[in-house]
């Protein structure tokens, strides 16, 4: 039974294969033959290289140069690739609805003229001549278009050999009748930002060239960087320019833009250069950008190696950037450096002869630390005598802020790029207010920034040696406030912390004005005050802050018995003693008593603390100030009532 089923299946498969081989192949051959018969053009349209189109409005010629198509008549101009591609495909895929032999016309007493056809392409209502291939092997063909059919949806067309008349869709005539505006490429400068290697501008005898160096743009004429964002925006603006109208030879200006340009723009890319010449202005026009309309100027213009004269409307902002490129496109940031590459910052005040320089030095991270671990810094001070330099931990946020301020330092305006000795004298560079030296990692030479002031205390910046010929910038005077040269301004705000195993056992606060005890409490095993302690929340706050004490600032160097607060020299008002136990070993934990001295509260949010052990006077932060105030403040009561005057 199974053998019979197998034989039946084999027979059916053989029959199916025979059917496909015999009939399906025949159907496909017939379909391909029918399609070939309906196709008006064959191999002669396979590789079209040129087109000459004649219509009632005139004629135009398209020629392929490499991978690009060009209009060669009535003007020399790149063609719109989309319009040309559509036209080529229309010819290559052109199909007839029906066709008949020209030889049969005589039998019906008809002629080509009855269908609007002639055998001369020049005299035809519309014709297209095209060639495929190159050189001697090129195939030239001509299609002549005649009248439309009675329903207007199709038209008559004479085959290239002149032997058949085809009825084709009217869309061919529509494509061949495209206006020149649709056939012309709308772009002028085509080198995009990512390809651009240099931008040159020449006007009134002044030449400016800006070249790309890796990720930066630099001027050739001066030692300065260009602003990358502004420059790339300018190149993008140039790419968006397009011809507004083309000028006939009879209407062209007497002096061509390429002969005497008012502005020459040169854009350099990879192995190609494009030049745009702006000639005489026609007058104001308007370019609509979004909802705003700005008055702009329309110019006669030409492109290099193209004779066509056209007009172009240039946005006022773009034109201003080009005409004033040395200023408008210049990088306003004074210093060009990566803050992460700075290894040391040296601050000096040459105007103060007795003030030694101060150096902030970056420390190498510990071995095995994470690569993104923020760097630590230290203060390096020159020691007196033979003691050598002294170091102090530096406040990392303060140093980071300094680097950010220097990296963002921008010119308010560019004073000069060719300073004289008189300029250096007038703007304070003979003895600058500040001199900042940035040491950079690797072999990069250090950057030196000098800041001077004039008689009106305006601030100026100079990078490099303070020699005549240097560039000088006007900067915001606030940068001088960011460059104190006292070590205390950069000192680590975090004071020495208590060890993690340390425990507070007692707290005592004394008012030194009368030697009055304000607080005296013993702490439990967890370092907390008893619940019935007066001002218990404030006491607990102090206990939480003491192991990790931070300074808001350091008003002076070293510890003194009196401090200057709010313009007055004041003695210490309060003394805070706290006992610290340091567990360790088998015996009782050793203890030590540490002391902090405090001034009265000066103003709304200022109070100083001092420690002889730490050798420091510092301003305390707001949380500690508030907690101490809750304990030390005593309401003096209402003022006394003045006595009545005697009668």
C-alpha cells in the first residue's frame, strides 16, 4: 500500500515539473517578449551620457561629467541630480500603450504631420537627443514628440529609427518641459563642515585664513584660535546659500564679480576648493528666517571657473561674520587648555615685590585607585631660611573652581594684536597685578597668563611673554578676585578629623566673659548627651559636627589671642572643651581634651573659631553657628524705661 502511494507521489512530482518546464517557461518568455515590445527604447538608453532637449520654451543640454550631471546650455551650471535622474529613468522605462508602422500611414492617406510629427528634431514641437556610452562606441538616438491624443492623456512619439509611431503617456512631455530653475542645482558652496579644512575671506585688501588643526581651528594671520562653534555655524550658513536669480549677459554688470570682488570667500575641502565672489550690491532685500524678517543685501555673484552671473541674498549676520572674521570668528576664551591636564598652578603678584609666589600642586593618585578618582592638591610655600618649602593640603573644590574660571576666562574685546611698549605700560604689564602659570602634563609647555590694570582699574590679559607685539584682551575685573595669593584662601576646609574609633565622653562650654559655665555634660557610651540636657537638639548637633569639623574660610594665617571681626579686634568670648577617648589595647581608653575658642557672632552669619593645637583661626559654617547660638544666646529683656523728666 505504501509503495503505491509513493509511486503516485513521484508521478505527480514529475507531472508538476513537466508542467513548470513546458508551460511556465513559455508564459515567462511571452511576458518578457511582450514587455520588450512595449518598451520604446532598448540598449541605446542603457548608459545615457548626454541629453539635448528642445521644446517651445527653448532648449537645454545636459552632460554627465564623472558621477555628476551638468547643464551646459543655456548656462554652465551643475544640474539637479534628482530631476536628471527622474528624466533618465523616464526615458529608460518609457513604454507605449500602442504603436503602428509609419509605412502604413500611406495606405490610410495619412502623414506624420497628422500626428504633429516631423522627421527633423530641430523643427519638432519637442524632441530629445541623447547618447549612450563614450567615444566611438557611443550610440546616438533621437525621440520626436508630436500632438496629444484626443483625450489629452497621451501623445504621439516617433521612434529613433523613424519607422514606428508610439502612443505614450503624456508624463514624458511634462518631464522634458521642466523649467531651468527645476533643472539647476540650488546649492553654491557644497563642502560640508565635516570635510572643510580651511576658510578664507578677502575683503578690501585684508586676507583672513582659518585652518583646521585636529579638533581646533586656528588663524594663519595671527597667533590665535577661532571659535569652533561660530566657525562651523558660518560654514553651515555658506552651505545654505543659493542663487536667487540668474543674470542674462545683456544685463550683467560692467565689472564682473570675479574681476573685482567686494568679498572673496574660499572654502577648502578634501582635494577640492570652492570660491564664491560677491560683486556689486543690488540693494536691500529680505530673507525670512522662521517668524523674523531681517533686512539683508542682494549682490551680484559668481563662482570660480563658472562664467554664469547670478544674484544672491546674504543674511546680514553671516555677512558681518565674514567681513569681520578676525574678531567675529575669534575664540574669546583667553586660555586654551584642558583642566584635567594641569599638574600645577603658580600664582604670583609682581606688583607686590615682597609677596612670594604660591603654588598649587596636584598629587599623584594612590596606586590602585580608580582612574576617575578626583585629584588631590596641596599648597607649596617657600620656607624661610634653609627649611625648604612647606606644604599644606589644598581645598579641592577651590582649586577646581579656579581651573574652571581660568578655562572660561573670555575677552570682553580684543585690544590689540600688535602691542607696543607704551601699551604694555598703560595696561599694567610692566608689573602685572597677577601672573598665573599653568604647568601641563607631558611635554606641553606651560601657559603663562598675565593680568594688568590701567589707571581706571580696568583689567587686561596677555598670554605668554609680556613683550611688544603680543595680543592683549580686555577681561572682566572679577577674575582678579578669583586669584588670591594668600595660602589661607586655598587651604583645605576640612580640618583634621577624629579617628573612626574615637568617642566623645564630655562636653563643656564656658563664657569667658565672667567665666560662666553654659554647658557641662558627660556623654553616654554612644557619645550622646542625656535627654534632659538643656538645648538638647543643639548639643546633639554640636556632637555630630565636632568629629568632622569644617572651616568656611580662614581669615588669617596662624592662631592669635585676638582676631579681627566685623572691623573690630576682639578677644575670644567662648571656650568649648570636649573630651575624646581613643579605645585601644587591654586597659582603659586614653583620653585627651581638645579646645576650641569662639568669638561673638559678628553680623548675621559670621562667627570665628580658633585652635592653638591646629594653629588656625577659621570661620565656622552655618550649622555649627546655629547650634552654638541656641546655647549661648541670652535674651537681655526689654530696655529700661527712661525716667520722666522733672517738672
